[in-house]
């Protein structure tokens, strides 16, 4: 789910957008509201939304200045809401790279359409960034993408097995037993085709999934450890650092710094 924050000084409009739209059904969760630009800046910094719906004319700090200042610390997309159709406002919104510019009263169907397109764009950007970061950290994306790349049918099945059941406690022995072949044969063929041991491949895939979960910014490190098949938190941190050259907590800090 993507996070959305509404900054609008008129209560009836802000509450209407907050509670008459079924945000969950369109892939968003409403994380906060702000009644003025100053409050909006603080809440954006605190809640780190993916999207901010911002009225232009607000007390204390106007919506465009709020977006400008908040973007110095947080990366997010903005949709401008305003009753003012002057060109200067539209021009400034474009300079701030606002995704869209909607007139009030807001057409709910139009807003949903905009949020749907924005969701696709944000997810695409996040996927590209995640792949880039993983490649920079030495993660072999092509290797882990599909078992269809390999010729040996048992290697293909082993990769599919790992991708489907990496959360479980698995080993070359348990996989070979399920495939009804010898562990030594599977181990040899797997190393020949992938260049990795089965355990190495499993750990790489688990770390890849851990990176994806940490990148979402929803889960704590110990939760990600459990969700990716590591029974021991300390072991998870050691394995994560072995492949990425950074600890899970450092990974999160670096992400926040570069966002």
C-alpha cells in the first residue's frame, strides 16, 4: 500500500477527501491530515507519505511552499488542489514537478483516476530503484529471476522450490529428497549451472526479498528476518551484510538519506 497525506485548511473538504474515498480499495492508506502548510511540513517529515494532496492557499505556509520545503528532506509525489486557476500557480506547480493540478470542488472520479495512474508510476520507479540498488550491492538479478534460464530440470525445480518455500527451513538434502535424487548429484549440477552452492543461492534469494521488504519501509528488521526464513536475528544480520556489505539498519538509514 502507498501512503497518502492530505493538506487542506478547509475542514469540510479535508474530511470529505479523507473519509468519503475508500483509499484502501484503490491501493492507498491515509496516514495523516494537515490543516495548514506548517503542520503539513512536519507531518510529511514524520510520516513520509508517497503522495501528498495539497491545497495551494493555506494559512502559515501555502501549499506550494510546503511542498518545496518538505521535498528538501522527503521524496514524494504531489497533486495540487486549488480554487485558483491563475497561470502563475500552475506554472509554479509544474516547476515543483507536481503530478497533476485539480480544481476544487474535486471530482472524486477524476481524483481516483489520477491516483491510479500515479500508483503505477510510483511502483515502476520503486522497482527500477530497487533493481539498481540490488545490482550495486552485487545481487545477481538475472540469476534469481527465473529457473527457466537453466537447462537441467532438477536445477530449474530447485530454483522454483527455493522461490516458493524460502521462508521455510530448507536444505540441499530436503530438496533432493523431495525431488527423489541424490543430494550430491543435485549439489554438483546446481553449482555447475548457477556458479553457486544451493545454500548460497538460497541466502541470496532471501536477502533479495529482505531488501524488497526493507525498501517498503513498513516492517521492522526483526520482522523482515522472520519473513525471509531466518530463524535467528543475528544470523540474518550477518548474512545480509555478507551479500550487501551493509547491515539492515544501515541499509534503512541510507535509503532515508537518499530518498
